[in-house]
C-alpha cells in the first residue's frame, strides 16, 4: 500500500507540476498580451494625438485661409464699388459731352444759316452798290450834260 500511495502522490505531483507549468505559460501569454495591448494602446494614443494635432493644424490653416478669402472679398467689394462709381461718373461725363455736341451742332447749323444770310445780303449789297454807282455816274453825266446845256 505505501508504494501505491507514493506512486499516487508522485503522479499527483507530476500533474500539479504540469498544471503549474500550464498556468505559468498561460500567465506569460497573458502578460505578453497585456504588454502588446499596452503597446497598442500607447501607439493608438500617439496616433490619436498626432491626428488631433494634424486636425488642429488643418483647422488653423482653414481659418487663416478663410480670413484671407474674407479680406479678398472685402477688397473685391470695394473695387467693385469704386468701379461702379467710376462708370457712373463716366456715363455722366458722356451725357454732358453728348449734350455739348448737340448744342454745338445746333450752333453750327445756326451759324451756317447766318453765314448764308450774310453772303446773300453781301451779294445784294454789292448789287445795290453797283446800281448806286451806276446811278451816281448817270447823275454825274446828266449833271455834266445839263451844265453844258445851261452854261454852254
């Protein structure tokens, strides 16, 4: 009996050692998994931090770009306002020039009419002067002939 008991205890010890080895191996695997999980978590956190920084940088860049675009928009609106005022001023100038041209045309037409009238009157005056000279000459000749008759 004592050999059987010893054999049983020895087999039990062997089984306990195997169980211990299995538990130790399982604990090592769990520890490795835990270390890997911690490493993965650390990597994930670093990735998250990097992503967060990149996202913040992108947001800052977009905000700067938006501010720049808003400044450009204000400048374009100002330029457009100036352009409209300039165009309005040019249209007013053009209107005034057009009115001046119309007035000058009317004056030119009036001057042309006056010139024709003047030339007609000048010609008429020339004809009347010729008639007057002819009549004066005729009167002189008549006077001369009368003085020859009376004094003669």
